[in-house]
């Protein structure tokens, strides 16, 4: 398990991360659209949207890398 900074390090290096209590397989990852990169939330049903982290997400210690 990791903290928010470690999780964002995983995401920024091309990986995927998720909180333990999120609905599987929801995760965050970096996506590119029209030469812009952004951190996105990918929901279990395939819907993709922006990821504005909550203060709870930033303080959580239950982040995992999605393999």
C-alpha cells in the first residue's frame, strides 16, 4: 500500500493506481487528448472523466498499483 504521492508517482510514470475501497476496477491514470495530458478516473463501466482528488484521497494510505 502507498500514500497519495507514491500513487501519483506510479500514475505519472505510466501506471495505474486505485484506492483499496474504490469499486473495482475503477482507477486513475494519465490520458492524452489533443496534445494535453490529464489525470483521469476510469470507472468500472468504462466511463472516463477528470479526477479531482479529494482531501481524503490525498491523506489516504491505502493506494495500490493496478497491475
